[in-house]
């Protein structure tokens, strides 16, 4: 295959994670090689190689013999302006034939899945190829064998953590879809206060206004290196860090970016994403919280039971003991939505404030109790007594501060620049809150990219509402986002208020 | 929603059909609005509006208050450097919720499909969104109702042609997958020589080394405006033009670009693409050739029967009478592959040369006979006699020249710059040719983008081969493409030669 040597020019264009290169339309190499817009090219330096998408350019910024690089291309190749790169047609990416097989409805083997995941984590897929793969694996399109294969493949291409006590390493996860449901910092504090190991790595938001990592980042440093995580866990039995920084599942991080753009969350992808990170984090026992509600991520008891069964089977096949808990997902948990506002709720519960959200407190105790029950092989009621005692005696709060100190100290929560309180226009009973629309509202206000953006609810389902009563306060960092979010609010039906007869 | 006025700067970057805009990283508007890499933006001038993907830039080419436009963005907005555009967050594209519904395995309604097709044809989808939609509609994922809905939606968003005789307008289509199977120019010439109306619009290659439009373009002008097509058909009862130029199915043209990049061809998408163009072209009767072979597009008799049944049902629901013909698809048809080489075969058959490929001649007669049988309600055998007479008396060749003269005259076929003849290394019997790999070889040589690129076969399945005997000649316009194609040839197994015992 013929290769051509070109001089690199940084274009300073951020194409996100897809490497793009730019060549002059009248470049003789484009002509000689039959390169045109969207051709996939292999770009090499002496030490690095990647596949990039070509954008053909007609302007005077590039000379003959030069090739423009987008930011991610330049970063991955680790080169400076003027250095040489070698360019050729990209070899056919072998695992794409397996993606096509799946598109056409056939089951994938473990080897095919492993090849796909390896190629994705090596950045050999274009964005539309990743979108295609994710779309045909979404819904219930992966069977249990494929999910096991995907989980193992994702573990295989990342790092794995090891702990002093390898027999009992706990973890928890919530399937999400409930704005504000920030139990993780509470559960980790309660469980590790009892001396159990729970090295929690969390993700950032995929389609929600905040992930646990986003909320924790408002309070402390979360992007710790592996050696720092090991130090924190050795000191406190726990940590509350972002999983992405430790490269536990590099393929998953690439997939999540496209899932986010497509507002997509597949069942198999979900299970593999969750369990691969738990396994890579060295966990042996985990509880999975599955909230069910008409506007939660899981909408019916039947779907929750199916998911629960899949999680348990895939976990068993991959050597981790899973207990799924199907919970009420009819409305948000806590009052705050968005990184900072959720952090305020967490602090209120830990500090046992009298106005702390009771629903958040109870959920955290419920999950902690199940973890105690798993770890000590005791009845749920015994676990619950243990959890309540730890929280009410202030030991969880003390332990939380201990963890944050080890991670680099506690930050003060920032205040938002703009806020707007919306009042009810009619009186009646609040009969429903649309979790999805509510999440969208908080996202339009700027969450999670802007920490202080989001909202605080002033009511909950079942409450009687007076006309003029405050429903929520919206927080944003810019007036543009506030206006845009409120425009969306007025077009949607987030709160269902039924007028009294 | 807040809008911002920015000054347009042409970036001269070809991002193919996806509009992209570029803004400075430190631009106060990015900050105020929460725009970041890959945000979808609404860009407006006084008269035009589109949705574009943002690439955030850090360089000195854009000043504060400026926005860079990729080529397609600039073309669609129809503006010059320095003119003003208005920028805001793009509104949520409503039909994307229907795509998600399909991703999750639910059936789409006619209205949902119509909304998706309308949004795609109005360029409101990003490339990854189109990739997602196509992937979940691929294989057999659309049922007959959805295919009918998709066909009607695609017709609704394009133009429709009308002809003098509206009761009998013929058409033909081949499902493809067989390199070299260029019967269309032959069938059109034979049928229209008899005075029947057959205004043929063809597509360019999707995943093959040449579409009929590519082959015809080697011989004459194919991108005719509607008024010109009407003149040609009035003069000759026929035409052989590219469908894309007349905007018969604008949504399909956008979809095909991503299908091509993903090397994808879905059953429902295929039927809707074919029939929407036939209906928009005003056809009332059509034959569909479905070649079946292990390396053809359709691999089994069962799949062919299923496709045949769907074509007939969808056709009936949309008011067009379809006759499907299931044919042998075990090897290429004719000897040439690629636009120019296929054109040579067509000319040889029309001119009744003694060394013209017989298999191509027989297929064309078979299809023409079925069209006569449909149009005159006569037996196939009668139609066949009619077709043979027209071809052998030179009337088809005369008619072909007549059509080309009306379209702008016949061009001389160009010669390729490079050729390489490959010889067999072993003796034996040629027992199989892999159509897909063969197509890939011709594409790597530069077909169809380079007209003269492609290949000529010197053998066919069943033939005895001597060591050293020529198997094929590869044609390309550049040495790079030839080397790359031959490298692929040596790694693949295109010809199966079984040695004599």
C-alpha cells in the first residue's frame, strides 16, 4: 500500500473524539489515491498510528504537502506543527463485518464482540459506525450470552483494581432516570463507616442532569489516579471518584459519548457498562437499585424483573454476586437536581438536618441495609438497624469528611448567577411529575456542565397546591440558558395538577 | 430563545452533507449559551435556516463575533463572507423520539415515518442520527406497513413526473449485488423501440463498483433537468438518466450517503428507495430482477421470495403493478466491471458483436420479454420473440443511439492510465467467484469515482484454468489505487480454483 509523507499543521479545530484531518482539494495525493470527503485514512508518525476521517478543504491555509489535524488527531499522534506524518488509505476494520452481522439481526460470538470492543477502544471506528453499533444493540437486542461477552470484552480492554481484602469488596449502582436520586455518597459513607471496603467509582451523567461523579466533583476532587485511589481506600476503606479517570472501561467512555448524543441507553449496553466497571474495580458483591415508574428509565415491573434477572445472570457468569432491588420510581428523590443542588441534599442528610429530604435518607438506608445483609449474611432488618445507628450517631458524616479529606479536601459549593422561581398558575393536587421532562429542564438550564445549574423542587407528588405557590427554582449560569429552559418548560407538561372538584 | 448575530466566514472545509459551523473557544456566546463541541445549533439568515453541528476552534482564523461555515453550510444558507447570521440552540427535532421508539423495537406509524423522512429531507438530522435510524431499519426490521409508510413518505417529499400516456409507463430494476449486470440500457432500448414508454431514472452505485447512472455517464449526459427529461421522453419514449438530479426522492439521496459509508442496505429501505423512485417517476408497471447467490445481495431462494412478496404488496398499496423475477446470482454478468468496462459490454450486445457476452444478452431479453408480457398482457414466450427480433434486427441499437442523441450525444469511452493482468498460479476448475470481494476489488481500483477504473474478467465459473492463464485485467487511473487493490486481491479469496485430482 502506498504511503505519503506530509507536514502536519494544527488546525485548532475541536472535533470531539473523532479524529479528523484536512487536505487541500487540489492536493496531488488526494487525486493519486482517490481520497475524497469522508474517506477513512491511516495517519502515522514514527511511534503512533490512528484512523482519521478526511475533510477536503479549499482554502489558502494549507499548502501542497501539508495536512491539517484536528485537536484530537494532534493529541493522539502527539506531534507539533511541521513534523512529518505518513498517510495512506485505512485498512478495512475487520470487526465492522460483525457489526453488519448484528445489523442484520444475527447473534454475535464472544470473539466477534471482543474484536468490536477492541477496535472501538483503539479508536478505529468513526462516529457513524459507533452510532450504528449502539443502535442495533439498544433495547433488548442483545441476549444474555452477548451481554456476558460484551461485559468481559469491556473488562479486558481496561485496567483492573485490586484491594487488600479481595473477598469482600462492595459496590452499589442505581439504574437512574430519577432526578436527584443521589444515594451513593450516603451509602458509601454508611457502609465504609462500618469498616467494609467500598471503593466507589462513578460515572458522569449520560442523559441525566447529574451523575454521581458530577455531584461529587462539586464537593471534592474526583479525577484521581489509581495510586491515589489506592491510598484513599487504604486510609478510609472507601472512595467517591470518577471512573473515567482511571480508564477502567475505555471502550465504554467512547460509547457513552455517542449514546449521549443519541439520547440512547440500551439494556445490554447498560448491563455491560455497569458490570464491567464493577468487575474492573475489583468488586465481589453489589446491589443494583432499579427504580420503576412511568417516566423513570425502567417503566414497568415486568421490565425491571427482566433487567434484574439479566444482571444476576451476567454477574454470576462474570464472578460477581448481584442483588437487584426494584424500587419506586414515580417521582424525583430529594429536592435538588443538578450537581450542586444534589450535593446540598446529601450534606443535609449526612448532617441529620431536620429539613433534610426524608425520601433520600430512607432510600440510602434501604440500600446500605441490603449491602450489610449481603456482606454479613444477615437479615435485612439487622442491616437496617446497623445503618440507622451509623447515620444517626453522626458516624456517616464523620466518615464522609474523612473520605473527602483523603481525596483532597471539601470545596465550598458555588452559587448560581441566575435564578428564577416558578409559581403554580392553578390550584389543585399534584398528581404526577414527568421525570424525563424535568431532567431535560435541568439540562437546558446548564446541568451538569455548569455545576451550580439545575433546580430545587418545592413540592412533591400528592401535595395540595395553591395558585401562586412556588413549584421550583431554576438555577443557571447564563441568562440565555435560563430563557431557553423556561421556554421549554412552558411548552411541556412537567407537573400534572388536577383541580379540586 | 436568545439569538445572537455573528458574521459569516467561509472556512472552505468540505464536511460532505452534514452542515458544520466553527466558533472560537473563548467566544462569549459559546460561554453564555453553553455551546460546546457537537452542540446542534440553529443558523438563520433572513431567508434560510438550517441546523448545524458546532466544532469549537482555538486558532486565530476566527475573530470574536465571527462564525466559520463549512462548504455545505455556506451553500445551503446561500451567503457570502461578512454577511450576518443569527445563531441559537437548535430546537429539539421532534421526530427523533420516533427514531428512539424504533431503536427500542416498537413499530412506527405512518405519521411518525412521514415526520422522520420530512426532517431528514429538510437536513435536520446529524450524520449519527441518520446512521442510527438506518441501522435500526436495516435487515428485516421494518414490517410491510412501515415499508408502505416509508415509500409514501419518500414520494411525498420529492417531485413527481407525469407522462403523455399515464396508463402504461414501464420500469425495471435489479436488486444488484452482481458486478457487471448492466441490463438496463439494453432493456430500455428494446422496450422503447417497440413504442412503449420507459422513462428510466437510475441511481449511482451504493456499495457496488458502478450503478446504471455511472455507466450511462461514461456514454452521455445523465444529470438532466426535468424539462429536458420530458423532451427526451417525448422524442424517444425513453430516457437513461440519473434520478438524483431530478430530486425524485431527496430523502433517499441523504440516506444513501450514510448507507454507503456503513456499507448497509436494509430490506425496507431498499424497497422504499426503489419503489418511491418508480412512483415519483410516474411508473405504472415494473419488473424487479432479484438475483440469488451465495455472494449476491440476496443469498437464498427463501429471502428472494420474501422480498418478492414485500415488493408486490408494497407496490399494490402504492398503486404500481410489480412483477418480481428471481434469477441466478452465482457469478458476475458480462465481462466488464466499472462504468466504462460495463459500457463496452452494453455496446457489444446492442451491436450484436459475435464476442458480446451472451449471459448479459440473455438476461436483457428475459427482462424485456417480461415487460412486454406485462404491457401487452401476453405470454412470456410471445414477449421473448418480440424482444429477440428487436435486438437482432438492430432496432435496439438504433433506438439507443436515438436516446443518447436526445440526451446530448454519445461520448467516446476513456482509456485507463494503468492496467495489470493477473494470471492463475494453479491449474484446475474455477468453481466459484466471490461477487462481494470482486466488487470490492473494482472499487479499490477506483470505480465508480474514476470512470475508466474497474476490471475485465477473462474467465467464468465452470471453466478449466491453466496455470499462467489470465484471470482478469485491472484498470485504474493511479498507481496507488492499483497497488492498493492488488494488495487486497492477494489477501482475499475471490476465485476458487479446484485442482484436478
